[in-house]
C-alpha cells in the first residue's frame, strides 16, 4: 500500500523536493534577496531540472501552472498558514486530496506540529488526508515538525527521532524532518522511521561546501534525500546547485566532486 | 482552471466591482448621507452602467433582484458579519456556492482576515468555497484583509503584499486589497500576486481628482481595477463618476481627461 | 424566489403572527396569569381566527396538533432555548427544515442575536435553514434581535434599523423586530429592510387603546403587521382583540373604530 | 406522529420504566449494597415482570442481552457519561438511533440538562435523535433534568414544570422528571407537559409505604407512571415490589392494598 | 452481536495481545534499552508466536507490514497521541474503521480516558467506531484508562472497576485495564465488566516470577488474558517468555511450571 517506490517522487529510491510555499508561510519578504523568485514561473522553470523529483507548492500556485509543466511532478502541500497569525502552532487545510488529484498532483504534503495544542486536531485532519490519498495512490509526505507549548528543543536528536516515528506510525510515506545536528542523530531518526523514508529539511544556508556536506552526511546516514527551497532557487544559477545536489544524492559523488558543478 | 479571462468580471482584462454590502457590514448608518441609497434598487440601477463588470452583494439582496437585472454581473459575497459584534475578526459564511450559482452569480467573493485568530478556520471555509466555485466555473474574489491580534499595520506595504500573496497561494482569481500608500507598494503587491489579479479596494474619499489619481496610480502599478462603493453610488450623479472611472480604467485616459466627465 | 406574496403568511400583503413559544423561552411562568393558556389546544383554537395568518410554535407543539388544525398556517420556529441557561445569547436549532415541512409547516422562523458572540455561528445556521427553506418554498421569518456583549441598547432606532437590514441581507422574507420607540424610527427600519417585510414584535402591554395605537402606528410606518403572543391569547376574549387587530391591520380602520370590537 | 399510545411503552396508557444505567452514570459503587445486581442478567430477569413496560439501558448492555429477552421492551438510553468527569453537566451520545433500532429498541431515551452551559449543544443533539426516532416510529423519552451553572434548585416546582415543558416543546413523547415535592407541583408539571406524558423519576428511598405513597400521589396528579431503578432491583424480592407498583399504577389500588403484595 | 468468541482474538476464550504502539505514545526512547525493537519487523516476527492472539499497532505500522504477516491477527489501534503534547488527556483518531478493515484488521482498539475533560468527545468518537466495527464484525478492545482532571487514583480498585464497567456499558467487547493491585480487586473489575472480557494491561516489570505471578493472579481472578509490550519484546528471548505466558494463560500451568520455559 505504500506507493513511494513506484511513484515519480522516487528516482532510484532517492528524493529531491523543491519547496516553494514561502509566500504563504513567511510572506513576500522571503523573496526580497532575489526578487525574481517572487514570480512562480521562474521557480517552476527551475523545477524542471532532472534532479528534482517533486515540486511542493500550495493549491493556488499549483492550479495556475500545473498544466504548463506536465513534466514537473507536483507535490501539493495541503495545509499551511501565514505567519501574520501568531497563535499556538496550527495550519489550515487549504486543499482537498480530491482537488489535488484533479489538479494533477503526483503526491501530497501535510505539516504536523507534534506537541502543539492542536496536535490532536491536526492528526485527525491527517487521517482523512492520508486515507483519501491512498484512494488516489498518492504518496504522502509529512512535514513532521514538533513545535508549540510542549516542545522545548525542536531540533534535538530525540525530538527529531520522535518526529520521524510519528510519520511512520500515522502512515506517512515520507517524513520531512529538520537536521538534528549530527549524522548519528540523523541515522537514529532514519531508524525510528523504519519503512517510512526520511528527507532532510533545508539545511543551513552557509557556504556551498558546508551545505553539500550536510546533504552528503544526511544521505550517508540513511536519508533518501532533501527538501530544499531558497538554498536552490535563490542562487544566481540554481541549475548548477541542482547539478551538484544530483551528484551527491543520486550518484554517490563526494562533496569535492559535486563542488565542481558550481 | 482560472476562469477570470473568460468571465464577465473581465472587460478587456480590467475590472470594476461595485460593492454594496455596507448594510450588513456597517449597518444603515452608511446610507445616511444619501438616504436613497438604502434602497437596493437604486444601486442595482447604477450597477447597469457599462463600466461596472460586477456588482457585489450579499445573498438577500442578490435573490431579491437578480432576476430583474439580467445584464448585471452578480458577484455574490459569500461571507460577512455585522459590526454589532465586536470580537476578534471573523465573518459568517452566509451563502453556499451552490445557492449562489442558483441565484445566478457570475462570481463569488470571500473575506479572509489574515492574522486573525480565526484565520485557520476562515482559510478552511475558503478551501471549500474555492473548490465548489471551480465546479461551477465561477471566478473567486478574495477580500484579503489582514486584521486582528497579529496585525499591527493593516495597510503597510509588506502587509498588503502578503495579503495579495495569500490570495494567490490559496487559489483566488482576484485579490481585493487596500491601497498600500504608494504606487511602488501597489506594484509590489501586484508582483506578489503573480497570476492572481489585484483590484484596489475603495480609495480614499477625497476630491474627485485625488480619487481618480489614486485609481490611475493603481492601474499604472499593475492593478486590473477597482472595487468601489460609496465613492460611486453616494454621489449625486454616480453615472458621471462611472464615466470617469471607465476612462481611467479601460481607456487609459489621463486623470485630467477623465475629470471632464464630471 | 421570495415566496411571501403567494404564501398563506400574507393576507392581502399583511401579516398577523400569533406566537406561542413562551413555554420554551420563558417557561410555564408566562402562563400564570391565565393558566388555561398552558394548554396548547386553547391557543391553537385562538389561532383559527381569520385575522391570524401564521401560528408560531416549536416542533413539539407543532407535531402534536398540526394534523388537527389543517386550517391554521403553521410557522415552525426552528430555534429557541430556555432561560434556565444564562450565557451569552444563543439559541439551539431544535428542528430541521425538512422535518418542519413534513409536519406541515407553511413557513419557518429563526432567531438571530446580532451582536452576540454567537452571531457568526447563528448566521451560519441561518444560512443552511434559509437555503433549505428555499428548496421547500417556505417563507422565512427572522426574529432579528440584536442582543449580547456588543449591544448597548437593543431597541434604539439605529439598532432596530440594523436588525431589519440584517434580515434583508441574509435572505429573510420577513423581519420581526421590536418597536424602536417612534413611528419615524419604525419607518426607518422598514426602509432599511427594503423588499423584506417588517412585522412589529409584541407591543407594550398597556391599555387596549394604547396597544392598538402602537399597531396602527407601525402599520402606517410601513410594517406589514404584527407578531403577538400574550397580548392576544391571555385576554379573556382573545377573539375580540383579534377582531380589533383585523380591523387595524387589514381594513385600515381607525383605532377608535377598532376599539368598538372590544 | 406521537407513537406513544401504540407502543409497548404504554400499558393501558400507563408506564413503568425500569432503569439500569447506574453502572455508567455512577459506577459499580451503586451495586455495592446488593452485589448480585452488578450482573446485568439478574436485572434483565427482573425486567421480564409484566409491570415493566420498558427497560432502560446503555448500548453495551442492550446489545449483549436483547436477543435473549425478546419479551422485554428495550428502551435504549442514547446518552450518558461517567461521574469520573466533573465538568459542567453534559452527556455523551453513545448510540445512534439507527443502531438502537438495529439492536431491537422499542423506544429511546435522552438526557437534557436544561440550564447547563451545554444546553444548546445537547438540544441540538436531541433534535437529530428525535427526528431519527420519528423515522423509526420509536417513542422518545427525555430525562429532563435542569442542572448546571444556571440552576439554583433542581427540584423546585417551577424548575420541574419548566423541565416538563421543555420536553413538550422539543418533541419528546415522555418527560422523565424528578418529584417536585408535592402532588400539586407534580400536577402543575403534568399540565405544563400538555400532550407529552410525564413519569416520575425514582422517588425517595424510604419505607415501602412512603415510596408507594409518593408513586400513588404522582399517578393521582396525572403522571402516567414511574421510572425506577434501585428501589426495585436492589430489594431482596424485586418481583414483590413490582407487584405492588403494578397495583398502584395500573389497577388504581390504594397504597394499603398494594402493600399487601410485600 | 458480540464477535469475540468467533474471532481470532480468542484462543479457547483466552487472549494475549502484544502491543507495539510505544513509538507513537512515548517515542523512540522506549526502544533504547533494546534498540533492535525500534524495527517493526523484529516485533512482527515475535507476534507470529502461537501464544499471541492479536498484535496491536497504529495504522502506519499496520499498512506497511500486514500483507507480509497474514498469520498475525492485526488489532489496529485507532487512536493515539504523542507525549510531546501535554494537555488534558485526549487521543487523536488516526485511522477509520473502514480503512482498518481494508488493511486487514481482525479487531480494532480505542483508548478512552474516563474522567478527562475530553471524555464526552472521546466517548462520541468511540460510538462511531464501535458501530462501524459492528458493520465489519470486528471485535472492539477498549483501553479503558481513567485519567485527567477528575481522577485522583487511576489504579484504585474502584477506578479500575468503573473503567471495566464503562467498557461494558459503551459496547466494547474487551476492556483492557490496569492491574488494580490485588486479585480481589481484579475479580471485582471482571464482575463489573459482565459479558465484556477483561485483559490486564502490562503488569509491573519486575522479575520473571513476579510478572508471571501477576498474570496468573489476573487469570485466576477471571481476566481472559494479558496485553503486554516491552515485558515481552524487549527481552533477549521473547519467544521464551511467550512460551511461559502460553502455559499460564492457555494451559492453566502453575507459575513454577511456566518458569521452566525461561
């Protein structure tokens, strides 16, 4: 019943999700450094790179462009909320699975804030979404982000391992988790997820070498890949960074070899 | 899937929404200056002007008159609340999309108060409405009005740009936003909205020239038009103001040329 | 779509609603002065008078007697709550429209407490009820009673005009409002309601002459009639008061002429 | 539409409900005095007595035994809650009407806590249950128990009369109310209930004579019968007490005559 | 209607549930002592032992492995929540009964926190689940765990007896309760559950002999078996402990005889 392997999300079992929902979650301020990235079309173009196995966007950006990019594997992010709102972490379900399928999604995404006072409600929303997604044979990616009143350290090894386990127990095919600070901790989270695949979220925005090293570490620790946003599309030449990531994720290249693409 | 261009909302890609839901949102006090405007029929008559591409009203006013005005493009405003109530910003969904279609709506409208403690709930109501509207091929206009506990300045450039982006990400066809104070800020909001069209809400009630100038500025900044209420129907000769707006919005007239209609 | 004119609620465009839901809203204490009125059958008998165009009761009293009174036009009051409960104004929806139709209702009624913290929720309940009623071609009467945290004076002219306008905007066919203190204020409320008809609620329990004068004033101000309870059925000879009201409401009689019936 | 007379609840228009939901409402502590009554089978056996026109139990006890007792008229109590929970009075709906019908119920029961902060919510649950019960032609018994923040004295004559009236107005066929302290007060409650039948709840646990006298008083005041639990099944010879109650309720026996059964 | 006896949950009327939802309820920290048990496959292997009549897991672990273990009787635990969240006891419903059936469940499980401020809501969720399970002929196991604001001592004899009774009254086939401290108290709980079977939850993690003695005591007190997790799968040779439990539960062996398996 786990549709990951046969889906377009997987390229030889590995994954690179290009995420572009910053406009909803953080607002246009996230595009200030590279103003052209405010235009969804520019980022859809980036998403056509072979290294990208899924492009994660909200409903509005999906329905406006999906037909123009038949070769991009659409990961429709089903929930999300602006940061204008400042309450205990929660996220609105902005798109139904049925509509996501109609728009052409090849996978769906959902954020769970474990530890939030809204955890129970969000988990029940996830239940419906996960079961609807099974009906459509759509893989389900959980942004598993412990956060809120009950969570002291949202990137500690034990928190990240728990987040990965929640994704498994609740029926996600892929757990998107933050980097827990060390390869060992990432390996522990991968263990906790069992048959659910783990992708690293983001990675710190440092030098090219540091970024690629952290990706390499995550892959070596058992993660199947990366979900990345600004670290790719806000570079002057995002294709080159995708070439480098392709080498690290799919071709087992060393960081030094990957750096030659930049 | 975006039904704007082929709809009656668009006249050569431009928009003029005449809004008349003040009776619910503010009460009859809004009609005091020009008491005749309390009578919906008078304002429906104004809405027959060629410059008006949509007339925005609540359900009760729609069903009472729509059959008598087949040439007016009805924009049924689906939510709204009285200001007798004084809680954190929220808005009741007063009409279903199915019923709006039955009444003859050519488009639907919905207010989202980003930043309110009810944002998550309102966004989920919007989800259902937007998907139902797609079934009926009805364009969706979002009154995107950040307001509430989380919002310090509801017309700052960054707030308005965020409001426009929310409309895009959540799947609105048109974002109705307040004027953010300058043409540059409006252009920024238009950029943030991407393929979602932007209309300016209201405009300050100053002199004719100042009003038309602000509309002209908005159009020049990329907005497709205006949503206006009292600035039109509460004038002695609303048709003349509509003539002037028609010149500015659809005919690229200068403010001076437009003023000749008054 | 507005079913008022062709319905039994209207007698030559005028209305007299006999209301009998005091047992739920206030309890048996309301029947103490005239204990026989505790028995629904006595009041159903009164409702057979030709002057009465609708008899407003809750579900239980409707289903127990409606079949025995085929000539009484049943107005099923769909919501209502005891005054044992003392929270911010709200009202339980005690009957569905489908069931009201099955019981034989010729119209339905609903209380909206504008200004209450439950206004949004109540308005959404009203939405469903109004649209269901349209399916059954049942006129909808809104008891439009601003009340609660946001309302300082629930019978001021501006409050009553707002209440009448809410009924229009939300799609009620008839607005039942309290008397705002003067004929001018009532005329203002009638204006605010536009095509929605206005009936005066109750009227002060003073002398016969004062009562009939207030009804006459309301009619002259444009109201289509009256909704009345104890002022009729708790008189020794309720039929005589109905004769007098018939003269005032339907026959344009003077108060003096009407008083001759008593 | 009122299915009482033709139902098994009625024996010549009179009623004796044996209630056995103490295990949920109060816990096993209620069975301590007569431990054998913890076993549902023992009490089902008692319920086979001819005097009992309905046996009121929760879903679990209904489905486990109903097939074995085809001659017992099952009154499925649809809501109920443990007293482990200590909030403002509320009650969980533990069984749907459809399932009650499937299990073989001949009637359904529902507790309404008038005056509780949950009154509105409970009344709306009752609406659905009452209308579903009408579909199945099942009589509806309301445990009408004012209780909670708004209620000062839950057995005063005015409170009990209000409780009886609520049952009528909301559409219950039978109102189960507490004894309001005097025959006159009970007669007042019976009046308030109109066509809804009234049964007395429990009765004080005093001597046999006092108990039977209170039942006799209630019957004489117009109540159609009694709902009783421990006063019957926790006696050494419950059948004898049922013989005595049968004499008082159905045979208009005097208390003295009834006492001869004991 | 009680499907227990004919189901795979029962082996000669006795039960041994191996529970493995610690990853959701407590997080990976529960696997630290025996890290291999983080891998679901290892524990599924243990569940193939003849002594185990049901294996209790959450949805994600069920759907990932159930097809590979057709001989393991799957008990899908339908609700559960992480302990990252720290509010008044509640539990998210993570799986529908329909989906559980589709995944191949032979029984379903549900936690009820009697006494919690969420008791009413949880009981209503249980209602739907229990009735859906009846449609699928799936036995229902209630983890009946009083906990929360209203509960002072969650393992006192009276609390455990109440918990067992709640399971009966609400329609569970099996009540999973904590050990109330003595064989007499367990016998009392078994009495309270009537036709609902009782299984002991866990048992203290002490010596082999103490553990087996407590199981023996529970069986002798009338419990039909045990639900156990870490006490089995976190041993070096879990099969040997299962051999010992098999002897105690199904073969009426003495503790000494059972100890020979270890």
